[in-house]
C-alpha cells in the first residue's frame, strides 16, 4: 500500500499539466476503453461466471451492454456537454457577458461493489474520464476474478497516470480514504457509505454515494397482473436479487393477491426453471457470509414457493414468502438476495403512509392503470427513482438521472448527469471596459431610488 501515494501524485501531476482537458483526448480514452472491452469479452464472461455464475446473456445485458451504451451516448454528446454555457446577465450588469465553464475536479476515487463488478466500476469511470478527470478505481475484493481481470486490462490499455485499478481488501480502501482526492464516488451499503462520507469530510472532498434500501413494488387492484408478475420476476431475481434497485418487497392489493401470486410462481418457473438449483445459468450468492445471512431470513412456514438452497454452490432458489409483517427480521434491512416477501393492503393511502414512514428507498415501482393514483404515488413518496408498470428498467435510460435520496444515497449519474457529477460548474463574468456604471460605487451621484430600480 506504500505505492498508493505515488500513484496518486502521478495522477495529480498528469492532471495539473492539462493532459485531460481537450475533447480529442477524452474521446480517444473512451474509444480505447470500448475497444478494451470488446477485445476481451470472452475473458470478461469467464470472470463473471467465476465470481457470480452469471450467464453470458445476463452478463451482457447487465454489465457489458450497459457500458457500451453509456460510452456511445457519451461520445455522441460530449462536445456539447463540454461547451461553455452562455447565461443571461441582469440589467445591473449591462455590457457584460456571463457563462459557465465546465471544469474537471482532478483526481477521482471510484469505490465499486461486487454485485455488478464490471458495470459499477466502469460506469462512474466513463463519466469521470468524459469530464476530464484522472481515475483511481478500487473494486471489491469479493469479486476477485473480475477485479483482477479489470486491473490487468486497464494496466495493459492505459497510462496509470490517467486511470488505474488498485486491488486488495479493506485495508487498502482505508488507506485510499486517508488520502486527499478531488472527488469520491462510492457504490455500496449505507453503513460503509457513512464511513466513506466521514473520511471525505476530513479533506472536504465532494462525494457521491450510491447506496440502497428497501425498495417497494406496489401491485394495485387494477394492475396488469400477468405482465407485472413477469417484469417483477425479472427485476427481482436477475443476479439472484443482488441488485440495489431490485424490488425488496411487494405490497399487493388484497383483491388481486391470489391471481398475482399464481402468475408470479408461473413466471419464476418460466425464467429460472422448475429446479433453479440445477440451472447452470442461475446466479450464485457472492460469498458464504452473505449466503448464511440470507438463509437465516427464510421462514419455511411462510414460504409459498422456493425456499431451497445448496451451500456447496451458494445457490438459493427464487423464494416467495407470504403473510410477512413489518416486524419480521426480513423487513428490518435490505435483503439483497433472491427472497421476496409479500405484504397486502386494502387502501392505497394506508400503504403509502406505511412506506413513507420508512427510510427513503433507492427505487419504487407502482403497477396500476389509474393515472391519478400513479401521480399520487410518485408525488407522495420520496425515493431515488423508479417506474410505473415496470421495475429496474429505468436504469437503462441515459436521459434519466440515477441516484438515491436520504439513506439511499446522494448525487446522481448516467448520461449527462454523470458528466455533471464529475464537473465543477465555474461561473465567469466577462465585463466591458468601454463604460462603467457609477451606481455600485460609494458616493455615486445616482440617488438610492434609481439604484433600487436598476437592481430589482
């Protein structure tokens, strides 16, 4: 870890010399990153299979495909994002021009998690490079194969003064947090997010926290039950539920509960087979500690589907639990696994008040056709982002910001929002020298009433 200060100093020197400021350099860096990914797809699929048993399809959709889209979208719009933004000047500033310069922060630290070990390491890095920063990535030590591959690929492709991967465990993260960066981007749990934020405060370093929480999905009485069940099954059990925006629990209207549960079980069998534990493409739990934590949540008396698990392979069946209450252990923390508890409601207002009294979730999903109630839900509940009649899919729209609020995080990225996150908006006033208004100077002959009229 003695090498970290040297890496950091090299990146700071590289940035100070202005190497990252030009559009062509940033464009070239993003194109190199895309080529690196394309040329090593086979190795990437293999690493993700080792870490999480991800299928090739799932790895492309949730990891590589997203990164390709993000790079392409950024390249298409980067020149416009970088351009100075002209803004009006008030009457009191007549003769001047005002504009906003887009300035990179400098050296950025990206701390990424294990659940999407490629996607969540490189998506913030794409935005940071596009904004003209140098980047140091600390991937999760729990996804060793992907972290090691990412480190090797970045080392073989880029000058470490621009972007570098720093591996190893918690001690390395602590060492990094003791250094002064110009920006820190963290994705992970709320508890670790507090540690990161405290460390950042020592240097007054700006920070983005992408955290999590118990994200609800509400299925109302007029929902398209079959489609809701299909979309929720995909959103919840992809990556074995190890997704920060996966529906953490369902709030189902009593009138459609039986029909919905039947459709949900049907969709689980359709997507993952009748015997998921023998499905070679079903994602495994990342490690034994997390596996044991999850199986302790399984109350077999409340299981209506699934409930089986295999310690040797760390696989847990997509599991649905009924007759769950807010007091059950599974409702006390984010699940982050393939367990789906179901609560019921009769009145939508009662359900919304229950949700609103909890911590603000990273996502919320509402399934129902009444547009007034749709609007009521999204206005009444504070959450990071979400969808109506869908789940998780909002992440794939680069025109939408992605981020949390309150306990689920702060700041946002994706598309231009990522560029803006890693950019300082520097306000500039260019004043004329052809004339000078006397009213701002003490002792001006203009009386107070004239000055007030100008400055209102």
